[in-house]
C-alpha cells in the first residue's frame, strides 16, 4: 500500500507545484486585501483543486499504460483502488488545511469583520470545500472505472455537478427540517457532523463500489 501511495504522490508532483503556487498567490492576495467576497469564495478552492490533481493521476496512468502494468504487481486490485481513495482524501484534507491557514491569517490581519457567528461560519466554508471535494471523488472514481480515464474531462464535469447538487440538497433538507428556528451552536455542530458522516459514508461506499467494478474490469 505504501508503494501505491508513493506512486500516486509522484504522479501529481509536477502539477502539485503549479497548483500550490497558484493557491499561495491567491491566499496572499486574500490576506493582503482582506476582500469579503474573496473570503467567501477562496475556502472552496484548495480542496477541490487538489482533488482534481488526484483524479488526473488516473488519466496519466492510462496514457502511459501504467494502469495495466500495476495489474502485474503483487498487489490486489482492491488495494489499488483504496490507495487512490486514500490519496484523494489526503489531497482534499490538505486543501482544507490550506484554506484554514489563509483564512486565519486574513482574520489575524484584518480582524473578524467577516463572520457574524464567528468560528462556525469559518468552519462552514472550510468544511464546505472538503465535503465538495470528497463527493467529487465519490462520483468520479466509479465512473473512471466504467468509462475509462480517457473521458476524465466529462467525468470531472459530472462529478462536480453531482457534488454541488448533493451539497445543495443536504443544505436545503436541513433548512426545511430546522425551519425558522434559531440555530444554536450545539444544533449547528450536530447538523455539520451529520453532513460530514453522510459524506464519509458515501465516500466509503463509493470506494467499495469502485473496487467491485475494478475487479471485473478487463484490460
């Protein structure tokens, strides 16, 4: 498994440098300007961008035939799939951490003039990007094994659309359930935990589904 994870990391190293530089520049601009609109948008960027890098690794492996060579190695197909899901989760988590760092720096410089409810508003933005990127992976990986990584562009569009739809649907459901009631901190964190648990369950279920599809895949 460690070898597979290292291979996944090496596969995105070059692109990671470019994306990391882009995020650092955007984060620096956010911290310097302290623009409220950027504060509302930037936290949703790092995790999905790094998630796309993780997914694009499949495209490169397909083009280089590495995906077929891996099947000759003494590893199970299910482990190959698990390594990709773990890599995707690590990339997503790294993006969320990056978003949190730049938000913290921005607030430290300009003061908390952005979040009416304080910490929980900032957490909503950070977790929103993380949940979005995990749901993208949950939708994309099974499709990659069904259609092939050659159609990655179409798969990414479908995955992003599906992820946004799920996030919007969960948010709408919670709003309907809560109604006009004042959302206390405890109720808020319970709701956020519920959404996180649902996301994790979908992601893990997707991993098992992708592994089952990959087991039957013929090359």
